[in-house]
């Protein structure tokens, strides 16, 4: 297995990230979402639990920004389908799942995954020149316990074209997750993450795995992290927690 933990540790600015996988005991499907930030507006954020959802909001109202990419519902669900993203396309995906929109024929995947792909096809990178931050998303459909991960990135810095990539994993192994994030590192402009999600070892309990990810993030840029753990046997969400640098 690729040493994804060291790959994340070596990244001095991964931006926002998603890991989908199965805990070491094979009992819980995990969704881990994190935020790192450089600007004052990005750092003035916390993740909050809102019922079954997780949202971003400003920590200090005096530092609220007008940037439309800053505040959004990051984690949500509809039935046995659990969604995590780095922006307001969480709502777009949930709407597609609710309506049952899909591509027509031939994909060889479940209707939920077709909805997920159709929703992400409507997305472009964020309108934040010169960075053009990718939009990333993950879906865990409990009917098949298979994760799907997608990203929409600018094509070679183009402000017109978007490359849509979707990755579906047929099965999960205990202690294995798949990780992707918005940036390949720090820089001006920020270099987008454009590769396939990489394997990531999930050690110990769900809480241990989340703490491990937190510790691997660059200390001066950590903002927040959320953990969602779904019990495989019962399909119940047994853990929904957040960790914030502020507050």
C-alpha cells in the first residue's frame, strides 16, 4: 500500500480534504473531512453539527467573509446515502439523489452513483482566480457499502474547461481509506490536486483514525475536521463529531 499518511504529512497545504474508508476493525464506514486555511477568512471558520449535517460557519462574526466558497453544508445524507464535499455542491448532490436524476444507461453502477456522477457533471472548479480550487466530493451508499469519489478541476489552468473525474471502489478492506484534497501543496497560485485518490491507512478506532489525520495536517494551517462513522452491521450513524482549532 502506498504510504498515504506520509504523503499527507509532507504536504504543506492540502487545502480541504476527504477520506472515505473502513476502520481497522472493519466495523465502521468512515467519512473524514478537514479544512486547512491560510487567509484570515479561511482560518476564522469552525465546523458545527446541525442535526444530521455538518456545516461551516464563522467563529467570529466580525471576521465573516463574503466569499461564497467559505460557508456551506459539508456533510449530509438522504436515506442510506451519505455525502461529503468541500462546498455548496453538497446540496446539488442531495437534490439529484432525491429526484433520482441519472445518466441514461450503460454505466453498470447503482442509480445512486449515477445521480452522484450526474450532479458532479454540473459542477466546475471554484471561481477564485488565480487558484481555481477543485470541487471534491464523496458518496457512501450503504446498499453496496462502496465509496465513490469525484473531483472537478480546471484543465491546465483553463478558465473555461473543467475536467470531471469519478472513482468508484468495488470493495473496502479494513483499515483502508481513499484520500483526496484540493491542493497538491502551497504556492501562488495554489497547485490543484489532479491525481487519483490515494490509499490511506486508517489506524485504530474511528476516533483514533480522525486524530491521526488531524495530527498529519500542517500545524499552522489546521482549521477544522469532522468524523462520521457508520456501523456496517446496523447502517446507523454512531459517531458524528467535529474538532476545531478555534473555540
